[in-house]
């Protein structure tokens, strides 16, 4: 399938699913936080994706080949399944929160959340520019180089750092404090993914063991 057509279909389906998970539980389309998040997410992800498609189609293919079935390691299959459920919940719970009025998040904080969403997505896209082998599945390709500069000079898994910012941003953007515990679940799933991923990287990616001595933090500087 043509790459541009594949991106278009994936984007349309993704936006449709996103909208269903937001507005059906909310019980209304009169949910400005949901529309704002949908717009920010669409613009911040689609633009860079189209640019990557033109710059390096192979790098984009690595990102599009995602999901439980695409994973080859048993631990990663379980983690990815949990991640999909957690992300869906991260949309559904705030929508229910809006419907039943559980939280009272000020509008300015929701705007801050949208900025965090754009920032998190921007970081994940920047990772792809800095490491064209950053795949959506845990794998090592023949001839894959070790990237240790840029964002990789700060933490060993900067894409997951961007995802952490993204998850916090989604909760606030959608006006829900009750969704924040789901961020903890998401981070724990990413931590499990990182631990298993690093077993493979230490064994099969040349220089990775030395890299871990140089860049000591995996996800958050000075924390872990």
C-alpha cells in the first residue's frame, strides 16, 4: 500500500476511534476539552509523520508496524496489550469525569495539558529524527547503530519520556484529576517494557553496555 494512503487511512481511523472513546462516554459532543485535545493531537502527530514519510519512509514503517501481534517477545506482547487498555482508559475516564462532574479542573490547566500533549508528541517525533531505527516494536536490525547523542545523551529511552509527558498532559487537557492514577499505570507498563528491552539491547546491540554507564537514567533524569 502507498505510504501516504496508509498514513491517511491510519489517521482517519485513529481520529474516529479517539472521538468515540471521548464523546460517547461523555454523553455529549459539547465537550470543548475533548475537541481541543483531538485538534492538538491530530496536528502535532500528523504533520511530523508526513514529513518523516517524505524524508525516510523506512523510519516511518518502523513506527507503523506496531501492536501486540507485531511484538516477538512474550513480555512485550503482554505490556503492549496493557498499554492499549490503559491508553483507552486515559480517554474514557476523563470523559466520564466530565459527564458526572467528578473533577473541577480550571480551563487554564487544561490548556497547560494541551501544551504538554504537544510537547510529549514533539519529543517522540524528535526521537525518530535522531534515531531512524526507533521502532514501535522491540527489535534490533542488522547494521543498526547505537545512538548516544541528542535526547539519548540525557536518558536512554527518550521516546518513553515523551510518552510520560503526553499521558499527564492528556489527563489535564481533558479536565480530569481522576485520570492521573492511570498515568502511574502507564509508567509502570513502560518501565516493564524498558527492563525487558534492555535485556535485548545489552545482549545484541554493540556498545550498549558501555552506553548504560555513560547515560545512567532510563526514563527521568535523576530519578530512574
